[in-house]
C-alpha cells in the first residue's frame, strides 16, 4: 500500500527544532541512480521527466527502488497534463513537481488531477499503490489524498508576479525555486546569484511562508553552501535541493581525476 510520505511529515512538523530535509534531482534513467542517492542518505528524490527521456517501466522501477529505501519519490513532469500525472501516481509517485507554474488556475487543475474526489478528479484505480485491491478502495483513496504531494516550481517573472495567488491555492504542499530559468526570464541568463534573482527568490519564499506553504531552495555549487543554508534557514526554510546527481557525479569524477593527475606530477618531480 502507499507508504507514509516522510517528506510531507517533515514539512508538517512544527516543533522548536525543525526537521531538515535534503533532496536531489535524479536525471540518470536507472534504478541504480536511486540506490546511490538513497545510500548516500538523502531524504527525497525528484525523478526528472521534464528534461530527461525515461520510459514508463524505468520510472516505475526507480519509484519502487526509492520505496525500498523509504526515500520519498517525487516526479517532475513536463507539463500539467492530467493523464501523465495520473500514470505517474498510479506507478507509486508520492508527489508531482510542476515546472514553471505561472498562474493559480494551472496549479488548481494539477491539484485536482492529484487528488481523488471530493478533493479532486483523479481517476480511480487499485494498482500497485493500492496494493492491487488488497484493502478497501475507500481506505486507499483517503490515504492517497493525505500522502500525495503537489509541488510548484516558480521559474519565471510571471510566476513571481502571481505568487500571492499561486501560494493561496488549496492543496499546494511545497514551492520549489527554479533560479536558472528565472534568471533567463529576468534577462540575466544563468546568473543565479544576480541581485534581482535573489530578491525574487526571497520574495517568493516570504510569500510562501505567509500562506503557510513550505519552500525548498537549491544549495548551489557556486555558493558557499553553509552560508546559503544559514541565510535560508533564517527565513524559515528547512528543505533543500542539492542539484542533480549527474552534476554531483561529474564534479566528483573531475575532482578525483585532477587529484590523481596532481599526485602523478608530484611523484614524477
């Protein structure tokens, strides 16, 4: 049956010591990628189907692997197509990440696609998340509505301008920043540290907090991560993304090779 959503539980925790959650984007279409992420100790993973071509069976295997580690599997979709969302949820995804949300109406339709009636219009199915009908369907429906997350990415000037209406949509669980595309929309492409980009990110985060919606920030390699994390935590942010596993792997491989070559040169001298 659909497992408890550990990320959603962490976001709901309002204790004096907030729970910190760390996630990463999975862009390598293989279950082994999820195993590496889980063994590294991450709390959640976002399987990317917006920028990456992954066949449906592989996505399901990646979700199944995350489940085996109690790693919360979210999936970033290409758009808000309700049928695409339906199949991913039926495969076991515990949340849907919507890219480039620019208005409340688009988000409202996506929330409805993620929830069963009376909260939405998701089509009924007792597939693998529902244990293939092992338990009463009404119990699964109630549990799914409790556990499935809806995440909105804000990646454009329009999204920032409309954030008050977006953050007010019922059923929104988390807002995820998208500074790269946002920088392009603001006319400062790939300058994720540009003052206008930072100001927009902070404005969105503050708005999310006013609407009691959690916010997730990226900790980028170009930043001093400890300082960036401290700054975000001071604004009430406790959920972080560390980029995607391809970039992390590339930097680790490059560093290992550079160290080996440096050591080789030192030995030869």
